[in-house]
C-alpha cells in the first residue's frame, strides 16, 4: 500500500495512521489465528487417524506458537513503516533467526572474553525478542507439561514487545511523508 500509493486513499477516510497500523496488525493476527485453527484441526485429525492421544499441553504449544507469530507480525508492521517491503521481509527474517539464537549469541559473547564481544552480544540479546520463550514444541512432544506460570510470563513478554513495537511503528508512521 505504501509502494503503490493506495494508502493515501485509505488514510483520506476518517482513519488515523496509528489506527491503520493497529488495524493492519489485528487483521494479520486474525488471518494467523484462522491458519493456526486449521492446522489445529488437521493435527486433531492426524491424532485420530494415527495412534496418538490428545493432551491439553498441545493447546499450550499452539497458544505459544500464536504468541510468537503475533510478535513476528508486530516486527513486520514495525519494519514496514521504516523500509521497503523487501527490506522489511529480510529484516523480519533476521529478527526471527536472531530471536531464536539470542541466548546462544549472548552465551557465545560471554565465552569470547573480549569486552567488545561481550557488550555486543548483550546488546543483541536485549534489543531482539527472545523467541525461544515460545518454543515448547519439543518439550510437549516428549510429554513435558507447559506450566501456567510459563504461559502467563510468555504472554506478558509477547504483549510488552508487541506494544513497544507498535508504539514505535506508530510514531515513525505518524511522521512519515506519504506520496500519492
């Protein structure tokens, strides 16, 4: 919409820029929830066909997957306000990869012994969301339960990162000059 200029038409209506971004984010998450719902139904069908038992821990894993993907959606919305769509996709992929490796990056930096490496790894760790918080799939498959405290803390973590990203994206988008 930014590249093609159709956003000017949308924003000419009584819709604010921040409202537009929140609507975009909510719409992406509704699509995401529908796709995860379909995958959940297919998973239940596979459990019914193949020898397997349903467990409520699967719901926790699906919920945490949704939170992770919703946070990634917030990253997409943030980058889409700053850079072109191709760069937004590349940067989002980078955040996804670094987010899953952030603990390892921090630990590796601590092992290096150099002050610059330690500081750089700490900065990377704290400036990217730790997406491993949401990754309980392996544990769930092996029968480990997902504690309620983990679900609550992961929810708070995802909401804080999402709100921060959307606030910053809204501030950037508010100041951005749109071409029509």
